[in-house]
C-alpha cells in the first residue's frame, strides 16, 4: 500500500467522483435513520466507522489505479464532545498516524472558525470560515504559508436557498496579497427532494471538504460549472436509486459534454 496522507483532498469527491449532498431528516426518528457505512465506485472505496455514540471514529479510503492501490485513513480526535483535530495514516489499522488538521472554535464552541493543516507536524496553512445568522458557512478563506507569513490569495463564497441547499459556489483569486479578488469559477447546483445520509455524520465536512457533498439538505441533480476567463461551461448530472426510506443507494454520474459515466454504490448499517 502507498499512502497519500499528505494530499489535501476531498475524500468523498475523490472516491465517488460525484457531488453528494448531506441531510439530517427532521421527520425520521434517530433510531430509524440509516447510518452510511460505505461508498464504493470503480475508482475506490470509502469506509465509514462509528463509535458507540454514532460519532465518526474513522474514515478509510482505498483508491485504486491501474498500477497501485492507495490507502488514506482519517481519525477524528474529540475533547469534551468537540472535534479538535484529525490524524492521518497510510495504514488501514491507523498505526503511525500524524496530525493532519486541527480546529479553532468561536467562543461559544458552536462553530468551527478555523481549520489548520499540517505536514510532518508543521502547520502550512489554514482556512478561515464565515457563517451567516442561520449557522451556514458563507465564505471560506484559504491562507498558505509563504516565507514564514500567511497570505490569502483565494476564497470561496457560498449561496443558500430556503431549503438549506447550497445553490451556488463562487471561487475567487488574486495574484498579489494586496491585489483585488476576481471571480474565476462559478458552480450552480440543482437538487432532488430526498434526504442524504451524510449530515448524520457530525463534522464530516470539516474532515473532508466544505462542499455541497457535506452541507446541503438534498442530493445534487446537476452542477453547471462556468470558467469566467473563457466563458466555457460544462454540466454534470446525477441520477439516483433510493431505498424504502428515501436514501440514495446508487448514483450514476454523467460528466461534461463527453458524457463519461461513473456509478457509485452506497451501503448502510
């Protein structure tokens, strides 16, 4: 096995090659909500392990290529019920782990305000998060270490609808630390009206990536990506099969104009 534990990746996007959204069904009792256990595609598998309180205890990603197989294990660390850091390992057992990220909270501990990232124990960057009054993330500022100083050259802005779905994700960049930000890409999403299991996994978006995959109420049906500089647009579509309680069990994704397809299976406890 070869580790890719130093890559800063979105686990679910890499494994499933799709954008799944997240949801906690307010009308289904906790004991009836299925817990997502595995996401499997041709490219790889994501295994999700829980503790006795149904908190996330380990994410195991196995990515397959033509020549090799990679393992990436993320282990959350909790203090007083709060996620304070994640460890990463290239072994399925989680041995020889090292710190991957840590989390700063607002004073009331209700929201994570900053995510710090590490390589070989040294912090190399952080994300600063902004929330609206409803507690939804509206902006994410990326800071990287340059000659001992942290600089911000990129950020993302998120727009939400009344249903709790991220409707638009805009990415901005600039070339100089004191320059003006310019819009580089814009992604517009549409959704079904079915619940998605991922929001049941508290803190998943902070361990993987801050995307509709771990934040929105329903499942993404389409995503239209616009590259501002060229005006080029592409559309990805997602078709779902659901179980008896409305959770997706299979997703067929079609990417861009060439229509390349990827099928992903979801398994529950």
